[in-house]
C-alpha cells in the first residue's frame, strides 16, 4: 500500500512512474490485515514495558507473540538491536516522531481517497476496545488512562453500546472503550486497487517482476528484475515492505529489517452488525473488522523471515478464539498470513539515501503500514518535488542504524 500510494502521488505530481511488483496481491501485508487506521498507536513497541511483558505474551503460553525457531539467525540479532532501541530516551523521541505522522494519518487518507476519486474507501468511524472479563477490564483501564493515544480520544462504552455486541457474541463484553479520531478502510485490497486504478488512469506503467539488483550510475538508476529485464530511471523509490532490505543490499546497505508475520481468517458468513466499528478484544490480542466481503479476525506477531508457509496452529488459534466468543463464522474460512516490515525501533524508514541521492525509501512501517501509507506518500512526494515535508524526517533516516 505504501508503494501504491506513493506511485499515485508522484504520477499526479507530473512524474512518469513505473511500479515493479511481483503481481501476487495476497503476498503483501496490505491484503489480509485488519483495515484499521490505527492513529492511536503513537508509542513505539520498542520499550522496556513491552520487553518485560513478552514472556506472558508468548504463543507457547497462549499469547500472540512467537519466534520462528528456523529463523533464529534473523530474529536473534534483530532482538539485540530492539533491546538497544528500547531505552527511555529513544522511546520518548520515537513517540514524538511517530506522533507527528499519526497526527496527519487519517486526514492524509481522506486526501488520498479524494485523489483516487474513491472517497468511500476510508471511514472515520473510530474503533472499540472491549474486555470480556471484569479482571481484564480492571487490569486494562489504568494502563489506558496513562497511555498516549495521539490524536484520538476515548470514553467508556455505555451499557447500551456493550449490549449491541450481544447479537454477535455469546455474551456482551463487560466493559470497553470507544475511540474517535481513528478509522477503517472499507476493504484493504479494494483500497489498494482503487489507488492503483487511479495511478494507471494517469499513465502509470505496470512492471511485473521482483527487483533482484539495483545499481546507481552517473545519470540514473538501473533496476534488474528476476526475468532479466533491466529498467532505467532518474530516481527510484524502495517500498518493498519486508523485502526492502534485499532490494537495498546491492547498494551496500543492510537495514535491520525483520518480518513480523500476522495471520487472519475471514468468513463471508457472519452475523456481525453493520454499525460496529473495528473491535479489539484486548485480552485475546485479536481485532475483528467487518468488510464488504465478510468478517475478518486478525492477530499475531510472528518474528522471522517473510517467505516460510503459514503456521497451521495460528489459524486454528484464531478460529478457536472466535468459537469461544460465539462469533458466527464459516467452518472453513479464508486464511491468510502476511509479513509486516519492522525495524528495531519500530519507526519507519522514510527519506533519501545520503550516499545515493537518486534512491528514496519508504518501508519499515511495522503494524502501521496501512495507517501511515497515505501520509508517507505525501512525504515521498515532497522529497521528490523539493517541497517542505509536512513532518520532520530526521528521525526516519535509515542511516540512523549506521
């Protein structure tokens, strides 16, 4: 989605843009995610409270955090850098930087939807956080009272609002929070399709294939695809998600990027009310969202490489959570897993390479790729046109990792 949004912004600004993409829409992190525009998430997940809470969140103990043992050579060095990025000062600086992006994320999506002539792809509907037990509510309320939620606001859900879940769940939640200032995409893949359709209508060029080599020369950039074809351009933007590090490697840079794999299940058969916004079941680390194509439940932070096949146990876990809640769902739902691109400090990389000014980059948005794709595209446009960016980009330079 970051690449698609950037392509449209640049094409609309008068540049000729070719977009290299493997062509498998289900492969990317954008396809099967929750579609939640999570503007409340301004605190980076690189923090000591997150480290201390990690053991009880492990999949082995029923949680949603997992480390693929076969990928230990990927996540172990990344974890060392993650710990180093979790200090109080770096966390505070990261919160300020991420907050600046989040403050404009929803309005940027509305501007992107207008540019794509598809205003209905984004909804400023807010979201809910609910608890199914009194103990869960008692633990969570004090934490939320102290949390920095950026541009959003929240209040307690009323009894009537909680009762609205009774038709969708076995029992109504015992408590919850109603957030405003966040939003939802009507359908994540449909949103990406609408953006790409608008880009093509303006003359965008589709290039099917993956970039396997990237070279900067005097006067341009050469990108070699996996089919052997070489494309030349004045400038290039690397926005390849969890694969961005491999695209950047020929330039002599190896950003510490990990794939945070998420899982989802979706059912066309359901009884979820149309007026319920995205709902986060906090005790289960699971978000449920109704789209035009069906009801989707998503969860998991599985650290490793992006390519291995999905873990059957994760989908069964999601389906078991839904069953325990009493959510009407297909017995054989559509299953998906995708890779979020994450850097150790949980800040994205957005900028222009100091050593190779013809190369721009926009990746590493962790759980916020859909949320921040529209504002990232505006920042990319500013970098290319020379306009003043809406946000100070110093904190997002990839060179911060040395």
